[in-house]
């Protein structure tokens, strides 16, 4: 099983250009309009160059996120889970 580690919680406009395609793809899948001021959490799947964005405006639940990660054989670290839980409750 891979480890999903939180690398940043930032406004969309601050997401690095090499990670931006992952955000745009996820937005397209969710039929979401991107707003440069929207907050997004970015997870990295350890030992890969894959990133998983989590939109913090109208977010999915932590349980849904963990199920989504499970489908790609990944699990949140304890620290990442705690940090995301704080932001998803807002």
C-alpha cells in the first residue's frame, strides 16, 4: 500500500505549475469551476510523481477521501489525516 502525504494547503493560484494539471484534471472529473482564490490541499503519493488535490470549498468527507485513496492502493498518514480533518470541518 502506498502512503498519501499532505504537502500543502494553499490557494489554487499558488499551486506549482507541475502539479496544476492534477488539479485541473480532478476539477474536470468533478465538473467543478476553478477559482484561483479557492483553497486546495495537495497530497503526494509516496514513491510516485502522482498528486491528489482535495478541494476545500464544498469538500468531500474524510471517509470519502480515504475510500478514493483506497481505490489507488493509498492510505493517508496520521499527520495528513489530522491536518485534513481540521480543514474539512471548517
